[in-house]
C-alpha cells in the first residue's frame, strides 16, 4: 500500500524496483532454507520462487520449484496450469537445457487439458499460453508453428472477448505480435 500511495511515478518506480531487487537477493541468499522447508510452503509460494529464479536465468533452479509444485498434493488447478506453463517456457528459453520438442509437448498437453475445463481463468489463461508458445516458436523455433499458435490464440480470444473487459487491448497485442517480423534465414517452417 505504501508504494501505491507514492504520487510521483518516478519515485514509485524506484521504490518498486528497489523492493524487487531486495526480493531477488533474499530468495537467492536463502535458497538452502527454501529447499529444506519446501514441504511447509504452499504451491503458490513455490511457484513464485521458481519464477524469481527464471527471471534471473537460473533455469535449472527454477525447474526444481516448478516440478515440485506439479507434484505437490495441495496444488489446485490454476497454479498447476501455471507451473506446467513455466516448465514448458523453461524448455523454450535459449539455455543449456533448451529442448524445443519437450517444450512443445508440454504446451500441447497444457492446452489440451485447458480445453476440457469450464473455468473462466483456465480458459482465458489458455489464450496467454497459446500466444506465448506461438511467440517462442516465431522467435526461436518453427516459424509456421508460431503462426499456427498465434492464430489459435486469436481465435480463442475472439470467442472469449465479450467476457474479457480490456477494451480490446489483448486482441491488439496478439494481432501486433502475429504480424511482427518474418522468419529468420534458415528458420524451420514445417509447422507444429
């Protein structure tokens, strides 16, 4: 609340970044404690620790936490989908453990499961997941697979647009991503 009450946007940004940096430092400083006590942490807390490691490009460390969330007996549907999304994303990142085939397989499984759900947050989350996969493919994988996924995300959004109150911002973003760039020389274009 204190940060949101700062009227000057530059000062608010500085305070927020400061807090974010402190959180990053604390998470890495106490990694052994998180590992030793992870059974006492909630899946959502473990998920956030994994996301922090991912933001530091410590992909293998982040995977430890995401995979633990997936196996955690108290993980609910939404955090489970998010943990699986983060695992898929981790395999798409350019890194020593990059495995595009594994990332694709995970994205497909997440989207298949999401399509069977009736919950709004799962169905709307599937739009983000499909577009994220598409963008990864367009930038680092198979161009045509990326286009197919962006088109599928746009189609999903068209169905749900009346329920998403964002004045069309998400559609504009997806359309802009879909139309951006072109395949790199030699980039695969076989499709998914």
